[in-house]
């Protein structure tokens, strides 16, 4: 039971990290210091996808599940939990590249908007 709870907590942490990596730049509009937490998270998430590897949280979750007597899953976190929501079954290298690029494109666009707002505010001051 303890291992199952721990595995579920790792799953929640992993999902929160993915959401933060993809959309954390929105929090920077609210609190600028979040930038220093978000940039490494965004880079890590994109790097994992571009390299075609899996996040270390995935094997940890699987290990905890096996310790609790529950079968883990094959493949990466994104392949098991996120991809079925967004894409048809079968994570491919191309899909991983698209996911990595999506993380960067979304956040670069939001950071560009933030910089524009800062530039505009300083220009009118």
C-alpha cells in the first residue's frame, strides 16, 4: 500500500512537472522569479524528448509499483499517460521531436510576449 501511494505521488509529481515545463512561462507573467525555475524545467523536458530518452521519474514510478506488487508499464511517461490523450497509440521518434519542439515553441512565444510587454511598459514610462 505504501509503495502504491508513493508511486501515485511520483505520477502526480511527474504530471505537474510536465505541465510546468509546457506552460510554466504563464506563471512568469505573475511572478518573474519563476523564470529561474521554469527555464531549466523547460530545457530538461525538451532535451529528454529530443534525445529520445525517458525521464528518471518513470523508472522510479515503475519500481515503486513493482515493489507494491503492481505491474509497472513499458515505455516512457509521455508514451503511457500523455500521448494517449494527444496522439494515437505508438510513440515514435518523430512524435518525440514534435513534443520537444512544442515545449520550446509555446514557451518561446509566451516569453516573447512577456518581453514585448516589458519593453512596451518601459518605453511608455
